[in-house]
C-alpha cells in the first residue's frame, strides 16, 4: 500500500494533470447543508471528478 493522496493516485492512474493556477469555483453557498447538496449535485453531474 502506498501513501499517495487521492489526487496523486488519480494523476498517476489517469495521466490527468491539474492546472493549479486556474481553479474553477462551481458554486458558492453560505449554508453548510445547501453546500453539501450542491457538492453532491456536482459530483453526480460530472463523471471526470476524482471524488468517484
């Protein structure tokens, strides 16, 4: 077992590199519960995420 982070593991397995200088904020929400629901929505909507 390695000690790679999820991001490192994703990068090694998929060859997907991240552009850390241009992050995209998909949604901004003040309230925690609404923020969690929005996060679930975006995880399910996009299939190229590392949250799989």
